[in-house]
C-alpha cells in the first residue's frame, strides 16, 4: 500500500484553499481534524466559542469529504481521544501508513512549538506551509519594521494599500486624496428601529449536537449557549457578509466608535469569527468593499475605514505578534498587578457601560471594538489590572480570539503593556469619552459629570489616579502633556481627594 501525507487541518484553518492542501493529490492525502480537550481548556474559552469552532469544523469536514478528500475526524467524545494535537498525530500515525506530515503554520507560538517537534517525535518529514490567507508575509513585516524607531500602523497600512492596490487611483494615489478618513468616523449614534441586524443562524442538527456536548463537558466555562447565533458554514458566513455589505457598510464609518444601550452590534460587520477561522477571505471581502465604493454604493469614509481595519490593523497586529516573539505575552510596562475583578465573568456591576459590554460578551461571545477598547479595556487599564489576566479574559470570551490577533490588541493596544509599541499613548479615559460616544451614562446610577462623592462616575477618579500612579513612566509621553498639565494645575486637596476616592473604590472591587 502506498504511503500517504497526513495533513492536519486546525480549527482556524477552515479555508477551502488552505496552503497545506495546495498541489496535493487527494488519493495520496489523509486530512486530520481533531477536537481536543487541550485546545478547549488551555484557557477557559466561552462555551459559544467552542461550539462555534467545533460545529464549523464538523461542517467543513463534510464539505471537504464532498470535495473528494479523505478526512479522518476525531470528535471530542471519542473514547480514544488523547486530548491533544500531538497525541492525536501520534494516534493517526498508527491508524494510517504515513510518510510525511504537511501543515499550514499555526496562529500561535504555543502550537508552533508543538508542530516544530513533530519531525523528531514521529520520525517523518514535516512541511510547515506559510499561511497565505494574510496579505503580508512575516518577512515583509520584518523588512518593514527593520531599523524603525516606531512601528506605527498607519505607515504599514499604506504599504498594504500599495501592495493590494485597494482604493488607489490610476496614479497610485489614495482615493479622495487622503489615506485615512478616521476623523470623519467618530459620530455618536441614536437608537433607530431601522438599524440593520446581523443574521441569526438557527442551529442545525450538527450544531445542536455540538451545543449539547459543550454544555455538558464545559459547564464551568464562561458564557451562555442560549443565544448561539453564529454562521457555521462558508455559505452562511457569505450570507452575513452580504447582509453587512448591503445594509450596514454605508454607515459603518460614521458610527464606528458609537455605543448604544441594548444594541450589541450597531453597524459593525460581525465577520471576525469567520475571517479568523477561515470561512471568509479577507482580501476578497476588501475588494468587494472597494468595488462598492467605486460603484457609488458606499461612501469613502466607510469603505476606507473598513478596509483599514482589515488590511491595516488586522495585518499589523499579526505582524507585531510574530515580530515581537513569545515573550510579548509577559510584558507589563506599567507593572500593573491587580487581579481581574469578578464582575468580568458575571456582568454584575452597577456601572452600566461595563454591565452592557460584559453582559453581551457573556451572552454572545461578541463585543465591538470600541466596547473592548474604551469600556472593558479602559477600565482594566485605569484600575491597574495585570495585563496578562486581561489578555486571558479576552482570549477566553470572544469567538474571534486567537492569540495572534487578541494578544497585541489587548496587551499592546489596550493595556499599554508593551510600553508603546502599538499605541502612542495609553487608551485611558475618564467617563467623559464614554458619555460622548454612548447613551449609557444617561441611564446609569452614577453621574458622569461628578468627579467625587457617592454618585461620581468611578471612571473619573480612576483616570486621574491612573495618571498620578504612572507619572514616572508616562510624564514624558508628549501625547499626555495636556492631561498632566491639567492634573498639575489642580488644587493639592482635590488631587488628594481624587486619589483617596480611587483607592477606596479599588479596595471595594
Ligand atoms: P468590524 O468593526 O466590523 O471590523 C471589520 C473587521 O476588521 C473585523 O471583523 C476584524 O477582522 C477587523 N478588525 C477591526 N479592528 C481590528 C483590530 N484592532 N485588530 C484586528 N482586526 C481588526 N479582533 C479579533 O479578530 N480577535 C480578537 O481576539 C480581538 N481582540 C481584541 C481585543 C481588544 C482589547 C481590542 C481593543 C480589540 C480586539 N479585536 C480583536 C479587534 C476588534 O475589536 C474586533 O476585530 C471586532 O470588534 C470584531 O467585530 P466585527 O467583525 O463586527 O468588526
Ligand atoms: C480555539 C480552538 C478550540 C477551542 N478547539 C480546537 C480543537 O479542538 N481543535 C482544533 O483543531 N482547533 C481548536 N481551536 C483552534 C486552535 O486553538 C487554533 O488552531 C490554534 O490556536 C492555532 O492558531
Ligand atoms: Fe459608565 Fe460612568 Fe457613564 Fe456610568 S456614568 S455608564 S460608569 S461612564
């Protein structure tokens, strides 16, 4: 019997044209897909995230089989399941006559280390294929970063615009004359019954079975399965993509930073789980957005803003993750040590902005960017929570969270743990910003205008306390000159009182 190539397809490699399958012969290949306990529990992923990944994996395996591939699929409840990727490769090597292993690189240092050991462990050649679902290769990012003092997303993004040709005119200049229209994308929103809603996909038999299994096996994990709404096939993900492009994209720019009580989605795309697990292709999506702009169906600030999130931010954070190395996860520039407050796992807090963001996260495994950055992230930052604990929470609770994308966003952008590689200043703010961009404060038990006293919004004293607490490390940041000037101009008694109130609040947490 001729030997075959074993091709493991990981849970975030659910793309029909994944690089490990390129040029492979179907009758010379065995594809291996494995639901393993170690991946579900190395952090306590949200129940709906696990159900999404397992169901999407099962549907993808069926599609691959229909396409003529041989797929060996190990379910979590298989009594012989060893519980880990490496254990399952070992078992697959026994089940099949294998002469080589071929895999697309993983999205995490942890898993890459496992894969790099397989050649020695199993004594077969292992080919690791680059993940070509991204626009920039690791080498391109490293070349761009080489010798630069600051690695600002904006300049990397322009390179990606040039590389893809997206939103460039015939002379290679940016459409409309500017690279970035972010200044137009900061409008607060008002509740509107006509607002688009993402499609809720009713669970089919496969999804129902997975949900039942996850409910039983991961009962102690955070989050609910009651509101499961994800697409689990490429066809369904394409339907959500259509829904967004036809009904939300045009307003995406204007209201990108807005927040509304009771509305978890606004004009966001809700496409990140599908982009990150491979059901949708990022470049193809951006090309359609650029075409809609060219056809007059989407304004430039929306099209540019959306494309920037994907070929700018998404590519940039991936570049940073691999460029900075595995020690990035342990950085803690501000030496913040506080444990994460319990209410991040219950939503049980009387600060309305936080209970909204955390409540919908536990229900839906989703929050949009500005909630992650300016509500849950901002609070953890100004309260001085250990950035590693914050990182674990974000990795657990969001359906789109894989370390390559989550870690730089959380530890770098949101918690300033890398000392300013990603963010030129900490994303710290008082209640004022939240009041400007949301309708939460109007219904909150706290008064956002008060800095001190029982009714005062806790974000206010915490913000000043954060600046004072970290003055030595932050005072020379020229983007903080103004806030420090205001702090120093305050009466000493007021300063003292703000700090005392912040401390008292933190002790009660
Ligand atoms: P939209 O607002 O519709 O944006 C469109 C797409 O742009 C997204 O689907 C996503 O693919 C991409 N995008 C937007 N912003 C970013 C960004 N900063 N980094 C990477 N891609 C971006 N995104 C993840 O995909 N996974 C994560 O684990 C993750 N963790 C985050 C943690 C923190 C603390 C913060 C501040 C942001 C994080 N983000 C993460 C980025 C962003 O919040 C999500 O991509 C977005 O909320 C997903 O919802 P959406 O698809 O509706 O996005
Ligand atoms: C996140 C996740 C989970 C919860 N479970 C699995 C799994 O059982 N099998 C699998 O192949 N992948 C899973 N994943 C995604 C992997 O953790 C992901 O592929 C790695 O983090 C590498 O990016
Ligand atoms: Fe949040 Fe403060 Fe506004 Fe309440 S008043 S919603 S705690 S920012």
